[in-house]
């Protein structure tokens, strides 16, 4: 469900997907609901009827404690380390923000799962190497390389830096995104522009591939081709 919310690939880890979606782990969510229920039952047993503002204050306190527990869990994630390390310091701001939505291409940059050489080679098995096809001499194309270093996107990066600042490490970018709607939109624009270009280039490579297993195939034919790819 979290992956559907963020419009991401199913290879994104559960922990990273929940953080990006702002979805409290269900065991903690259930504990919050049960705590509120039993608190109200105890009040009714004493003959009290809590006012709505009291119920809301109790709910806020319970959620605050559970968010602290969630943050402790995220200190040692089993997967999605890059994403979680960027969002965890501003988790409460990320959850409470009133601007910005996740999109397919924004999720790719934040998660690292998308149209990047490393992902296409290591995870998806759609590329023979992890190299960057948009610059010379880069043996591994990653989301961070695309965001921070690849010279092919220098113009887009300059426009992004003019809004969010010169530090384009993922934690700094996420901090800027939660701080202002303008920064969120700037990051979103960068992701949409750059990844559309990368996707177009990937489709061209697939269309001209000599290896049939590396051509884009729909449905069963594509799954069969992927099954024949080397490890």
C-alpha cells in the first residue's frame, strides 16, 4: 500500500516506502488506536466523558511517543538506508507538512529505484553494466550521481541549486523540501525534467538492442526474457 501511495517500484523496501508515504507501521498504528480506546473506556468507567479536545490531546501524546519508537527502529534499517537516513532527521516535519505530493519520478530520486544504470543493471537486469550513458567515465549511474554530479544535467542542477542551495546531498535536499513548498516544487521539476530524458534514452537503447532479451517486452514475453538474463 505504501508503494502505491508513493507511486514507486515494488523493489523499494517496506521501511523506505513507509517513510516516504508517511505511513506509521501498522503495529504502532494499532497500538495508538487501542490506547485511545482503553483510555476512553477507563474514563467512562469513572463516570467521565472526555471532551473532544482532551481526546485529541491524548491522541497527540500517544502518537508522539510512538513516533519516537518508530524513529528508534529507523536508526537500524534493514534496507533503504539512503532514503531513511535522509528523511529520519526530519520525520515529524515530513509527516506534518501541508505541501507536496509524491510522484513517480520524485520517488525514483528519493529511493534510488528507477531509471539509473545501477538499478537497471543490478536490480532490474535490464542493462549489461551500471555505467552512466549520459557522461563519460562514470562506471556507476545512481540517483545521487544524477542529482548531484552528472554533467549532462548541469543546467537543471543549477536551477535547482538556486532554490534549495548548493548542498545537493539527499538529507539537505529533503530538509529543503519540507521547509518550503517552493523548494519541493523545484526538486519535483528537476526530477520530472531529468528522468523524462533518461527514460527516453532508455527506450531508445531498448529499441536498438541487438540482444532480444534486452528489448522492451510487455506481459508474459517480457517476463520470459527477463528469466533468460544472466545473473
